[in-house]
């Protein structure tokens, strides 16, 4: 995805609703969600998590995003400096690239 001279990766996926009752667990309802990642640097098919900008007040990323052909693999961690631990992003996984 490109807007003016800025590149973005838009991840789209289904997420499970948080169950409030046992019936919710059985029904397993989902919703569509998306994440837009601005790309500032890109070298040899790898985007370093440290190079992904985040809004003020949010944890910075560690890890990377790797593009090979039409495949994209997200392996990002949140650098939770408050609790001194790295937490995996819920968007980690493999995706197919589609140019829009």
C-alpha cells in the first residue's frame, strides 16, 4: 500500500470476540480487524522491528518482518519495558502479499 511517498503494510485478519458467557464460547464469533504498519526502511526483504515507528506512549517493536516473493512473515515482539519482558504481537504469522 502506498500513500504519496510513504509505504505501508496492511495486515487483515479475523479475531475472536472475547467471550462473556458460555454460549459465546460455543458460538466462537469473530470480527475482521486490520493493522497498518508504516515502512521507513526496507533492506533485502527484511524490515527490522526497531525501524517500525510507533505512536508516543506505545511499546516499541523488536523482531522483524520478512518478505520473500509474495509471502510475508511477521515475527514482532513488543518491548514491554515496564514489566521488563518481550511480548509477542497478536499479528505474528504468515501472510500472502496483495498489491492494492
